[in-house]
């Protein structure tokens, strides 16, 4: 098959340490990026760009942040939406209160603020783990939303608590159309995904995975547990904070604290469960599944039911979406906890060996 890597020899250390060491992976990623950057802005309409692709990319970035913490470092978290809220409101206040603040710098600072909050709420991970740690991070979810609602300074004393994101201008070029916002979000997500891919292959990523597999053994071999766990919380919260800033500036435009509720945290958690825990690609698979499944159901569920002679009750489609989400989560937890990313990996292995038996 076309995916076989036989004959691809690595004669230098740099070649052996590439992010994508197999030629087919490099070609595939290049084609996907060329299509996303060059073709999609031309063929995509306003609805697809603003209502589907941009939220998909932002969700993928948030899922990537949670996957770093839960999938690679093994630390459960239910506060993803809270860290996104910190990022959104921090970027808004940096732009509002510091004249001439570049928008990209405000995104970085927003991510840093979210990282600091993540470190604070990650401190319990030094003593507790598992379900108890999830409850501790759940406290971050309620505390952050309460603080943003209670203290008017964060929303510039808006009576409704709603903030309106400033116009995005980068190097004097306004990003005020769906195409430009899509390209901005896509560029940031691609750069951060490549950085995450490289990070998890480094000594930092190996330390995270050692702590995930058995933290006692990791401490015995010399890995600093406190440093490793808090770094995982910081990096994860940074990614979620940037995702929250993009949510405000690249997608909605006006946000309120209640937009970052517990439901959003669970949706991001479902993304990494379905897409694949401990996989960069799985974060994108899960975000795509959660984003496109409701559209697919709304488009094809009723015509399919009519073709079978069935009449769906009012509201059945939305309930069907929840039923399918729950069933798929149970399915992946029982059958293959590594999700869609693992299925894709198995498919690649079969393509390497075809037509010989696996």
C-alpha cells in the first residue's frame, strides 16, 4: 500500500527526530494545511467559516490543552471552561487598559494569566489524584465564573457582565471578516498544535507520561513530581486561555461569564474521550466529531426517518444528539479508550501490511 515506510532510511539524528518521520505523514499534513489555508477560504461561505470551522478550531485547541493535562500527564480536570474564561477576559482587559497593546501579545498574556490560575488550582494535585482532583478543579469552574460575575472590573463594569471584543488588528491589517478571522485562528491553532506535538516528544512529555503511568515510580527515578504536575497544569491552562481569547475575538465577539459554564468543560472532556486520550491528533478528531455530528443529525436525521416511513417527534433530533454522545462515550470507554486516534493508527498499521494478514 501507499503507506509503507520501507526504504525510508534516516542517516542523520535530525532526520530521525523529525515531528513527522514518515514521508507519507509529511505529505498528508502538508496537503491538509494547503487545503485549509488556500482552498477553504475560497470555497467556504460565511456560515461555514463563522459558525462551523472557527468554533471547530477553537474547540480543538481547548481539547488539546486538556489532553496535555489529562491524556499525557494523567491529571483529571473539569475546569477547562474556567481557564478559557480567564483567557477571554484577560485578553479583553489587556487590550482595554494598556494603550497600543498588540492583539497577539494580549493573547500570549491571556494564556499566561490562565496558566497562573491553572497552577493555583493545580496545587491539590500534589496531594490528591483521580476523582478527588477532578472535584478540586471543578471548584475552579465555579469560582472563576463567580468572580467574573461578582467583580464588575473584569467586564469594565458592564451592567449585564457582557464584554464586546475590540477589533482585531495585526500589523495594521484588520481581521474583521470571516475569512480573515478564520485564517488568524487557523494559524494560531496550527502553530500551537505543532508546538504541542514537539513538546510531548521531549523530556517534558516523557516526564508527564511517566507521572501518568505511575507517579511513585517516576519520583523514584528522579522526576520532580511537583514541578512536572504544575508544569502540566500551566501548559494546559495556557492553551485553554488562548482558546478562550480566540473564542472572544475570533468567534463570538461578545461573551459573558455564563458562556464558559460547566457544560462547555464537559464538551471538551467528551472531545478527548471520543477523539483519543493522550493524542494530539485525537484532539482534532474529537472536536470535529462533536462539532459536525449535530449538523449531520439536523441535516439527515429527518429525511432518513421519512425514507423509513417514521415521524420524529418535535425535539427528537436534539435528544438524539445527546443519546448518541452518551452511547459513543460508553462505547469508547469499554471497547477502545484511545478513541478515534487509535482506530486511525490501527488503519495505518493495516495499510502497511496489506495484503498480508495482520
